[in-house]
């Protein structure tokens, strides 16, 4: 479910066609009623979703003009399932390599090359916790998103990622 912002392939395509990818009014965070759920959350972080509701995060993204990326991984059993589901639900380009390096590239370089970014609220819901997707695989996945948060922090772009385990 992608609610606000364009898909990664849309952004890349619009960039290649020479279009201005974002309108200026969305380039800065606005202080609005949306600020309530995120007021205590650092702008570049990966954290458990715990006290947050997905709908509240989605509304916050809309109010801020940020991209909202949501992946429900409840039916994933393996690393490949997780990567396939993220790629499909985040609408990655068809050439996505379906490995952790390619995931990082899609969350950073590909989007950065599309033009100025307003910010991101990312949700990874129901990350599997089983033998085929063990603790090490879960940590590797979250490390990709931590690295993406650092990448965007270096560019002063908010990137908040929230996750839950199944």
C-alpha cells in the first residue's frame, strides 16, 4: 500500500523525462496537527512501531508531504519472500536485483537521482521470525534501513522507518 508520493519507478521515469519531481511546497516539513505522533521521533531513525498505528503514520506522511511506504510481510517465510514482497509493495523497478545490496540502492541512490525528496515514513509490518528468516536475517534487513536512514540524514532528508515482527 503506497499512499502518498510516487513509486520509485514513477520517480525515476519522471526524472529521466526531465520533469520536476516534486513541488516546492512539499519540500519542507510542516508543523501541523500531524506533528503529534512524530514529535518525539528523531527525523532519521529505525524503530519498533510499538505505540504507533499504521494509519496515524500514514496520515502523518500525508500531512508532511512525505512518501509513505508500507509493506506487510505477514506471509513471507524466507529472505527471498521478504525481498519480493518489499519490491512489489514499494513498487520497485523491474530490474530490482532482489538482494540486500539492491534493496539499499533502491532506498537511496535510485530515489536520490530522481530529484529533491521531501522525506519518508516507511513501515515494515510483520517481519517474519522463523527458521528461514532468522535473527541474523532480520538484523541484516533492519541494518539496510538503518543505513538508508543515515544516507538520508547526510542529505538532511527525514527517513523514519517503523517495524514489527510477526
